[in-house]
C-alpha cells in the first residue's frame, strides 16, 4: 500500500457527492447521540444500524458506520463533563477534570476544548493514517502476547500517579477492580471463578456497569446528601475557552495525538487505555500536577485528543491487515465482509476508490462534528444549572437504561447499583476511583496475554525480558512506578516542610 495524492483526490471526489455527504452527516449525528447516551457506545450503535445499511452502496454504508464510530468518540465527553456520567471507560479521565470545571461554572470551555481537541487529534491522526499507514501497521504486527502483557502492565503502573497522595488507598482501589474482573469465567479455559453457583455471575461483571455505578450513582447519592440545588451554582460564565486556555492545551493536544495514534495501532489497545496514558502523561509534564483532578483544562484536552486519535488509528490495521483493534472495529469488519470486501493488502489494490473515499470522508466528518458540536456547547453547558431534584432522577434513569442496554440483563443494573454504593463510600473515605476503573478495564487483557505468554514459554517469565519490545515496556513500567513513588515522596516532603515553616 502506497500513499498517492491522486487516490486521495479521487477519494474526496467520491466522498463529496451529495449522497455520501448526507450519510456522513447522518452517521455523525447518530454517533454523537450514541456517545451522549451512557452505556450504549459505538459498538452497539453500529451493530444496531448495520442491518439497515443493506439498501446502501458499500461505500455509503461504511462511510456512515465510520461516522457513527468517530461521532460517538466526540459525543462521549458531553455527559462525562456536564453530569459526571462517563458512559464509556475512555471518558473517565475526561470526567475527572471536566466535571470539576462544570461545578465551577466552566462547563462551556470544557465542552468546547473537548470538541477542539477531538478535531485537532482526529485530523492529525488522519494525516498519519493517510501517509504512514504501511509503516505503522508493520509495527503493530510485531506485537504478540508478551508485548501486550508488558503494555497492559505499563498501563496498570499509572495507578500510582492516579492515586494522588493516597497510594495505599489507590492500591486497594486497584485490587478491588482486579477482583471484580476475576468474577465469571477464565478467558482461556472457561473455568468458573468466584461465581458461587450463580448463573448470573458466570456472565462476569461488565466494566460499563462498574463505571456508571461508581461515577453516576455515587454522584447522585452525594448530591442528595449535600441537598444540592444544582450541579453548578456558579452559572454559565462563558461558553468558549480563552486564548490562554487554548495556548495551555496546544501541547496536550499534540502529545495526546501521538500517544493515541501509536498505541491505537495495537489490537486490544482501545481508547479506554490510551486516554488514561495521555492523561497521566499530561499530569507528569505539568508544572503543577496538583491542579489535575480539580478542574485543569489540559486534563480535558489530553484524554479527548487521545480518544479520537486512537479511534482513527484503528483503521490502519483494519484496512491493511483485517485486524480489528476494538469491538467497534470488529463490527465494522463484519460490515465490510457483508459487502464482500475482504480487508487486507489486496483491498487497496482491488478497491482503492472505496478505501480512499472512506478515508476522505473522515476528514469531512471531522469538520462536520466540529461544526455540529461547538454551537451546541451552550445547550449542553446549561444542563449543569438544571435544579438537581429534576436532574437527579433523569441521571438515574439514563444510567439504568444505558447499563441494561449493554447485554439486556437485569444483573448488570444490580451490579451498577452495588458499585454505586461502593463508589459512594470510597469517595466519602477518600479512596480514588480512577485506579478501580483502570484495573477493571485492563484486567482481562492483562490476564489473557499473561496466560498465553506463559504457554508459549512453557511457564518461563523470562519471555517478557528476552523480546525487545516487551523488555522496553517492562522497563517503562519500572520507570513509571519509581517515578510515581518518588514524586509522591517529594510532595509529602514538601507538605511537611511547609507545615514546619508555618
């Protein structure tokens, strides 16, 4: 596969026909709606609409489904920022600072910077998809189970910095997330674990139920306890970020694009992983890391940039090798095969017009989403000042509906309510929630890649240190842990010195 301006221009000629523009716009609108509704996600949105695309030509159908996918990536930040409901794991880091900004009356700038960062990262990663696809896809193919285990371990090492000053509480929170992920069946052998004879527990604990519970339900409980009249009492100060905010976020947008794009090439490395990595990176490079978690606008820009860069990067292995990097990509793969299009190197030779039309439509879709989202910032921001006695029941209703719609079993709703109680007590006792979420997201792939690696090496752990890429990630994990502990010790020393000076 080689990049050609002629092919790209031909792609734009096809994508700019009125039919394809309409389906790109329709997909963007549906995707944004899917992203706003908690628990549904792009995978469900594409799967629900897939049978309805059979009357469309292949190019129009895939353009629409791709637009639903990246539209959902845009829309997921809205409820995370305004009402602290991250419907997808990838929106959790956004909620950590975005919701704090909303409570301070800055929901408008938070929503706007999320849309702008998504646009910048989406466009830059599309350039990467267009020009560097062959090189990047070859890099992705070098990953086996040992490399994935080392990568997931590096992701888990971020727990230290996400724990703030409460390292022990952060580790307990992580352990709780890992324990929840163990319930159900062994991913390789299918053996039942921690099910206690319950058929419902055999299905396992879905991490969306965990996320919605510890964030949305616990937030409602805390607001009821505080007798809150609204999420934000500060009113809507402004709707757009200032020039100073934009300058502060430029570096975050660029760094998160790089992190999201290159990690997004790896099958299984979904936005739920890369957003945490990008958020942690911003926190580490910041002059004042203590601002994060208290309304730092870079804490919104970084995960949203990584989110959209990762979703775009997933098209590289999908088109080049037929490898889906996430569940939503697997559904898109099914859509391609439904039309008799077999992804792989031959796809670019046999159907270049189709591939480049889809890529060109993604450039157009990014602009559409920016135009659609920025004018709506004021509407979304005003949700934060709706009286809480009205908003609270709506949040609970959306949470129950979104959680039930994942697998259509009431067990997921009960799990959400249980974790709502868990989240409530964790927040009351000062336990950080992010480590629990990160652990529950990473656990299955961490365990699967560990078991596969040990099978390959016949039980020897040296396999993680004899393969160059795996070794590099293991070293990065060690550096991340040491750096995180050192930074915490330094902060504690600083606190002690300040108290002594006083």
